[in-house]
C-alpha cells in the first residue's frame, strides 16, 4: 500500500474536517472484512462530497488582465479584493445577478486594468458568466442558472465608484501592493489560484495606485520531476530499491516509515529529509537512504528565488513476506 501527500493546500478547519471524515468513514471500509459491512451509497456520497469541497478550495483561477505599454497581460492578483469595500464586489452589486457556478472564476468577474502615465486605472469589469474571445481563457455560461438571470455583461463603473470615476475609468488609489504578471512558458502547473510557475514574472510595485517600479524575475530553473508527477513510477522506484540486508533478520509486524522531503538542490538531487514518523533505527535509515536516492525531485523558483515544498512519503516494510 502506498500513498503520499504534498503540502499544496493551506491548513484550515475545512481540511482537518476532511481528514477526520476520511479516516472515520472511508479508510476503514478498505480493511479486511469490514468492506462487507459497508453501505456503498455512503462511500460514494462521501467521496463525491470530498471531491467537490477539495476542488472548490483548490482550483486554478482565470486571471484579471492588465494593459502595460500596449501589451495585454495576465495579472496573478485581484486588486478589487483589496478595495475598502471589497465585500460589495458581488455579482448582484456589479451585474444585478446571482452570478453563475463557475469553479475557474469564483469571483464571477474579470477586471481589466491599465497603467497610464505610471498610474493604475480600472477600465472594465466584465461578467465571467458570458462567453469570451480572450486567448486561452474559456469563460462561458454555466448551468443551473437561467440565461436571463446572469445580469449585465459589464459593471457600471460610474455607479460603483462615483468618487473615483473620471473619463471612463477609475483611479485605483487603494492599491498598495506588489502585483505579478506571469511571462513566457508554463513550467509547473499548480491547481490552486495563481500558483502556477512560469519562466519569468513581471513585478509591479504600487503605492496608492502609483507605479513605483517594475522588475523581471527569472524562474527558468524550475523543473518538475517525473517521480513527483507519476505516482506509479515513484512506487516502482521505492519498492525496487529496498535492500533486504539493511533490515532486521525477521519481523512479523508490518512497519511503515514516513519520510518528509525538505529540499533538493538545483539539479533536483534531494539533499535534506527528516523522519516524520519512524519505525525503528534500521527501518528509518533504509527509508532515508531510499528517498535520498530518488534520481530527481522538483525544483521550483518563485519571484526569482528558490522555494522548497515539503512532501511526505510513507514506505511500508513487510518482512513477513520472507516467511511465505
């Protein structure tokens, strides 16, 4: 039996609840004769619920766009979220609708920003329930909402921002942050909002909506390991590299060791690990040896700096098989 989990999702009460739910309602159904006592409808319903909730909290999002020096770029940020009245940026207030069920755009809008004379302006807020001709963006009407109820296609900027609206646009003087635009080739896809890694990032630094500086970061050293992305390949490597001579002579109990990968060098060589849960000195040493011998591991750079993501892998040792 093999499973592994990465630390991609933020810790929260939601996922603590899901972990408990899994251990109490799903995992026992796969142990021995208990499967015969299982109400399969409960399993199916629970699994469906888990999948829906997990997708809801970890879905890649369609970005806003920003116009800079004549180029229209993706913006890995939502500046409307930092507006003093961000809670009013709802489908009802923006478009006079209830919005639509659209997991790739939970906010239900796509905002367009433009930098003019080093000032940031909001020039458009478009209803994400409508189809789009934007390249690589699949915005479309979603079901369970009547077509007539999705509201206006564009928000009325003058009505929403009466004191900031001028000449068809809104001065975004509430923005005090660093905003990022992904550039170049996608190197590492992450199924979370604005987390995927591209070759480069263009950083904009704003203060009161004024552009203070721009900077380009190089993430080109990022690479994804085939052992990280292919669970079957990783399993095969681990269990084909266990050295029996490094383990106790006999043991009738199955042992499981959890090893956490802390970091890898720029070549993908794992250089730091720790035992998250051990099973004894010999088992722990062998588990560490195996994990550190994985030929390559993920290398990720963000904002031009190397980022290490901890990843825990369990290895099960069953010496009782030697006696059969």
